[in-house]
C-alpha cells in the first residue's frame, strides 16, 4: 500500500542523471512528481517513462518537475534516458532505502512497485496512483490531480 494522501513526503537524497545529488528539500516551495518503477528497459517501465516523456510539456507548463526512481544505477539510467529521449532526471536508489521510505518496494523481491506521487509545494502528498500494470494511467492520474488542485 502506497503512502497516503495528506502525509508529508520523507526527505531523501539520491544521485541523478544530471550529475547532481537530488535532495528533496532543495525543491521546497515547488510541487513535483516522483514516479517509482521496477526496472529500466523492461516493457512496462519503458511504456510508463515514455508516457511521462510524451506528456512532459504539460507538466513543464504547470511548472511541476518529474523524477523517475528505480534501483538501477546511474550508468543504466543514463542509457535508458538517452535511448528513450527522456526530458526528466532519473534517480538511482540502488540500495532501495528511498523506495522503502515511500512504501514503494515489494517486500520479498526487493524491487520497486509502480507507484507515483504528486507532492504539493510543502511536499505533502496530494496525489497518489499505484498500479503495477497500469503503466500509462499513472500519467493521466497525475495530470487529473494537478488540474484538480489548480
């Protein structure tokens, strides 16, 4: 079960594909989207990432940055990002600790669940969508949540 709406998102730091350490608190005062996904280059994850890419202009117009998170390392993320021309950063949670903080880790398998969070400017969770096989529905759910909150 994903973290509930109304809960403050846990702070974290992870390496990103832009050669900087992503730190959630650096985005204070800004809403953002965090989407957790199982693995780069798998069919479902590729479809989801490409849907975020294809709808990226809408998120940019709303001034809402998008970040993808999985347990893949930065080198794999960079290849995935380049191969699919992803306009957003991917964050490497190689030990799974951030996935665990966000209740986005399948317990025994230790792979990330497919769960997406919309955080408001105070990093309160205002939108959440969880569904392992609803790849593109995550994007639609976030756009609807953003339009509802504006």
